[in-house]
C-alpha cells in the first residue's frame, strides 16, 4: 500500500493538495484532529498525542508535513514524528516551512535541517500567504470590517504567494518519487508587494476602498494578541514586520515555475478570484 499522509489536511494548502493528488490518481490521507469533519478518508492526528502518529503513517510511503501552527518552538513535537516516519520507511517527506524565520524561534532552523536529513526530505520555504487577505485571518477581518490594513511594515515588500501554488509545487514532489528534487525550495509569488500596493490592487479590482493605517510594532503585537494568538507568537509575528520594513524579506524565486511548469499567480489574479471577499 502507498499514498501520501497530508498533515494539516483541512487547512488552506492541505485541502488543495489533497484534491490535486487525488485528481492525479494518488491516494491521499487527510490527517486532522477532527476526522469526522474532514471526510471519510480522514484519520485522527494530533501533534500533542504521539499515539496518533503510528496509525496515521500506517500504509503511507510519503508525507506532507505541516508543523504545529502558532508556535515559536515546534521541534519538540515534530522531532518524535520525524523519528517515527523514518522507522516507518517513509520514502519522501515534504515540509511546508517559512521563508521568514520568526524572531526567538531557534528550533525552526534545526527542524528544517532534520527534515532535509530524512530520505528524500524537502523543505518548501513559503513566503507570505495571499490567503492572509481572506477571513478569518486578522488582517482580512480588519479589511472587511473597517476597510483598512494596519501594518508596521511601512513600504517594505514581501514575495506573497498563493497557497494554491504552494500545493501544486508540493504535489509535484509527492507524486513523483523518482524526481531529482532539491532539498530546499524558496516558494514565492512572481514579485514583491507592499501592503500599500495590496490596498491599491484590492481597491482597483473590487471597488472597495481600502486604506493603509501605519502603526507601531507594539500596536500590531497587541492586535494579534487581541485576536486570540498566543502572546509569544503574536509578539514574534509582529516583529517580522520590522524585517519586512527594512527590505530583508523582499525575496522572489522561480521555484513554482520550475516545479509546476506554470508561473505563480499574481496578487491581482488572486483578488479577482476572491472578489466577493471584500464586496460582501
């Protein structure tokens, strides 16, 4: 028996990845804390419950790994899973990581190194998700309610990427075990984009006036905490905007084109596909 275990299978990237794999005739098993709500082929998986790792891996020979979200130190949970995956004979492991290393998150680099050390281990270092502009993300909620983007990133740019392009890139790697893949890919959109540019595109594409409210890093951290994020994660996420503001995160690659054969979607295309999000 073979197939792909998709952790985070009900999330933005995971849902699309499962559909792409199944459309290509590849068995995909959705791993979820609530399998009853994730479909008939789903299995229970909880990072905080190691007894769920074995049954989820059973019969699978590939894994799409989404580390625990909202954590600045996911390695203590992920490391035992990596050991179990290696014992289970997993032949390809693709982890969705981040192009942005959160401040005060030293284990992220070690976790990526451990994934690369796995048989055919690959790390996808994705830039900012365009889907952050869709609810229920706090950024999108603020646009929907108040017509504004609150940011401490100034005019700094980020290589925003559509989760659909991340999923398509992962699917290529997971569907073809014979592919001569690298161990690391920077996954971005076609060009860097600032928050003021995003506001202009949403306004032009939808007719919804969106303005930018420039705030401090401390104000952004407080807003993230108020949205329900853990305090340490909220503070680290807000600190990322300092790096964006200084230009350190303005990175663009051709990895999506190289892997899938098609260029990554532009933010204009993304907004056009989700226009109702900002007009209703």
